[in-house]
């Protein structure tokens, strides 16, 4: 069984704005540069499902994302509806710590959503914010996992110097392993999935994540960015029972990602754990 634990799709009204922003941000990078933020399919739900079928994926976690506090409810209803129409979809909710978190959280529970997706960069908050801790208190009561985006500002700017102005404009300092570890310590009842191998562009900073059993890593978006040998070493350091398969589709091609993952020098048992067993245990 293969579950893609990290996928996205976008409503049609959002896709045109998204494409315009991508063109502005990364236009100077070649189309085959793995650092380039670009959609590998149309970006809608139908193309996501089709690309996963092509890759032989059995189920996928759908992660809605919005930077607008007043759109949380809309996207959570959309995520739930997508799962009702297609049982292969495992629907997560988005929440915003600066929005109506209590109301939106209660609605997410009523909708039957299976976890929470946070994106501090797009949503303009820090994991160190007291409001974020209040949000985790809510989540802890329902025993839902949280998948948080991660990012090393220093590593990103080194890989993509032209992005520095965006980081400066947003006054964004990253989502770091230290922040995630502090959140895991303060909220031991919450299972936290740190996306992109624990810290996008910050894989040399992961030691704070290693000792916490309630911290998991997903391996989304990593092909082309991290050497296969280094990723295998990272997986074995954390343990395959704490690592989750994910692609970040449509930002990566599910078929190409599957081929890349299959080529990693992991045992059959390790691959089985990563591709489904770990996530199923997280979702109870």
C-alpha cells in the first residue's frame, strides 16, 4: 500500500493568482531546476487524482492552505467534500492561529477532517507565537496530527538568493527544528509532522528533532535537493517508523517521485513503513 502523505490542490479562482506569483518569484530559474517553485500539473483536484493514479498511489492526504483567515472554513468544507466524493482522499484541515481558531477547529472536527495543516510562511505567523500554543492546546484535545511546513531562511537564501527580498518583506525567519522541538516538548500529546525532511534547506540542523517520539518527518519535495545517500542516513537516524512518504504534488510529479523513492537504498520493511505504516499509525 502506498499513501502520499503530502499533496495539494487548488480551486480554479486561486490558480491564476498562484501562477502569476510564481512567475514573479522564480522566473530566472530554469524549468528543470529542482529549486524552482513550479506546478508539475494543472494544480486542480482532478489532475492531482489523475497523477496519483498514474503513480500507483492508493491514497493521498489532501492539505488545504490559505493565508487568509476568512477562507479557513471554505477550504475545510472543500477538503471534506473532496473526500466524500473520492474515498482515496484523506482530508486534512487548515487552521489559522490569528483567525477564529476555536470556531474553525470545532467545525473541522464536525467535518471529520483527519489532521491539521499549518503553513507559517504563507499564513504569516511563527510557531513561537503564544496564539500558536493556544491552537496546539485545542488540537491536543482531539488527538489530531499537525503537519507543519518547514524552512531554513539561511538555506533558502543560499539556494535562491533572489528570494531574499521576499523573506525580508514578510519578516519571515523560518520554521526551524528548534521551534518544532520546543512545540513538541510543550505539547507532548500532539503528533507533529515536520515537512520536507524536517527542515527545507536546513537538513544540517535536525538534531533537535531526533529525540522526540511525537515528531515525525515527511520526505516531500526532496528529490533533486538532497543526495539519496544523505536522505537514507537521515531516515535511519530518525527511524523509518517516524518517517512518512509524501511528494508535495503538484509541486513534484508523483510518478517521478515514486521512481526516485524506489531507487533509494532502503530495505523492503523500511519502505513499507515509510509508504504507509507510519502514517496509518499517526492517523490511528
